[in-house]
C-alpha cells in the first residue's frame, strides 16, 4: 500500500511573522511522534529525500530515532508552525568526526511533511533556525554545514541559497543530477551580522 502524507493541520497558512519553532525530537509528544512517523512512511516525501518509505512500527521508529539522538549521531528537531502544530523535521546528521569526538561538520536535512505547505517559507525558516542553532547555540558549534539536493528541485535550491548556502559542485547519477551545497560558520556569521 502506498502511503501519502496526511492532510496539513487545520489553520496552517503561509509562514507568518512568528515563523516556525524547532523542538528537539526528544521533546516531541506521543501524538507528534505519530505525525512524524506518518511523514517518514509517505512515498512522495521519501522520493523527494532519496529514501524509501519506512516500514517500522511507530514505537520502533521512535526508539531508533531517540537512540540516535542520545548517542550524538544526529541532532533532530520537529518543525512547528505558528499554531504549534508539527509540520516537518529538520536535522543535522553524518556529524564528522563522529561521537565521542566533537563534530565540526554536519549534513543538513529538512522536510516539510505536508505538500500543501510547500513553497510557503516554512522550510526556509526551519533551515535558518537550524543554522543559527548549529553555528551559535550548539554546545560545540559546527564550522561547516553541507547538504545535497536534486538538480530538478529548484524550490529547495532557492531556499538554501536564500539561507546563505553556496553550490560547491554537482554529480551525475543514473537519471538525475545531485547539487552539493554548503555554508561555513564564518560565512553565516557575516550574512547574519547586525549593525
């Protein structure tokens, strides 16, 4: 059976002045874990993330994600809209060097789980918030954040460029082109310096 993303929460509109909030995965409620699990089961969302939909039961999915969080293998967050509804996830993974060493580089992943909310600024706001956390608020700030997106995903590329990422290369794979992007802490600080 093909899973589709659930309908967006009632009342979710364009990202407003309040913007999104990132909530650490370890702080998500059981209801939020069920929503997050539904996102990871969606074929459409998996295709956009170069992944396969998960088939784990929700309790095991939660346990695996929480174990990875506690081990320091990743830093994941739920994305909450202005009304406090879970609408996606953002994470830093593939942290290098790996724990127990202090990571200096991470790979960014972001997903807005409701296609009806795509193109409304939520992803861009979540990426901006995650970069602020990675470069300023994390106990040991990262020096570089990288990501890979599809060459045909122009919407994502525009959002990443608007957040300060720069393209560092492309690679060809059967049937597609991958775009590699990154931003350093010094680049981010320059872009976000206040007069």
